C-alpha cells in the first residue's frame, strides 16, 4: 500500500525504523539522566531552592506576576500596532503606483535589516533626548517601539507573500466583473490569504513575546526575565527561577499557537462548500437525459418563450 506522498515502508524499513526509535530513546534517556545527575551533584535540586514556588505566593506576587504583567503589556501593545501597520505596508508593496511601492519597500527592508535590540536602544535614546517621557516609562516605550518597527516590517512581507500565493485567476475574475483594486483586495484577496498567512503571523507574534526579554536584559525594562533575575538573587536559586520562567513562556506561546490552530481550522471549515456533490450515477442520469432530448429538469430540449412555446 502506497501513500500519495511516499511509499509505505517494507519489512526491512519497519525494522530499521524501530531500531532508530529505540536508539533515540536510549540516547534521550542517557541525556536526561546526565542532566539530572549534574544538577543533583551541584545541589540545584534541593527542596530549599524550589520551595518558594510550591509553598506560599510571595515569589509569584512579588516577582513573577509584576514581570509577567509588563511582558504581556509590551507584547500586546506591540501586536496591536504591528499587525495593522504590517498589513498596510504589505499591501502598499503591491500598489500600482511606483512611488508607493518604493517607499514601502525602503521602509520594510530598512527596519527588517536592523536587529530589534538596536531599534530598542535607538528608541530609548530618542525618548530620552526629544520627549518628556519619564525615565521609568522610557524602557517600556523603547521596547514597544523596537518591537513594532521590526515586526511590522516582517509582517509586511508575510502579508505580501500570502497575497501573492493566491492564483492569478482570483484577481482576474474579480476585475472581470468590475471590482476596483481596493474592492479586490478587501473582498477577495485578503479574506482568502488569511488562512495562508495565519501560521507565519502567529510565529511572529510568539517572537514578539520572547523579544520583550531583550528590553529586560539591556534597557532595565522590568519584564518577566528581569524579574526572574532579581528573584534568583533574593532566593539564591538561579536554575529554579529560570526553569519556572521558561515554563511560563512555554505556556504563553503554546496558548497562542493553540488559539491559532483553532482559528485556522474554523476559517477553513467556514470556507468549505455546502452545495450537494453529484455522484457517478447522478452524472450518468443527467447525461442520459440530455442525450434523449430533455434537459436535466425534465423539460423538452429546445428554447421556449415565456409562454412555453418552442422556437
């Protein structure tokens, strides 16, 4: 039995796959044991180091929750601004006007080529010299600015690629029935390209959440990772604190991807046709009826006027 994508493995291939799987599991178990032994020998698995996270809420209310709140605020604000800005830039790169395409292309390529950390540092310097933003709020605005500029340029390319991936027949058919370019983009291309772009968009949103940690490492932005460093200094449990923070990041990003998978499935189900599908017998009946001189509805062949007389 063969699949559409590949040939089904034979007996030898199945035995080989079983051996590879067993060898991988053995290597994985050895690696886990080595990590466990190394941490245990260094005393990193002592209950005293993990106790703050399982007994009492001080670690969460004093360190983790305030840092998580700052992370989510910066990431959410960056997403809200970067998504529409990226969509506008992506659509502008497909404009019929050369000056619009050139300006959009320059902006996208420029900000996409600069590391996001450099954009954050520039933003901090600009806010310090040319605005009245307080020193406590500058890191937050600098982080959001860097995230927006970089991720909007990346999202613009995602939007452009998603629209260009659609068959040209979609645009040609829409233009043939008289739709203008704006209507074509709004009513035909964007709705269909959303499901194509969704996985890449969600991946970029995950990047936004993780990149907030750059602000804590360099700009003294009190996000989740920076709070973990402060917490580990207080409790003396660096490995334990980073492990807990890593689990929180995994849960946040897993929630984003799970929501995206649910939304993508819902959009795909909504686009499925609800019309009846004709079987082989139905097609044969229609063909036979047409050959006998009647249309599929049972009327005689020929063109009749409004009173039913044949012309």
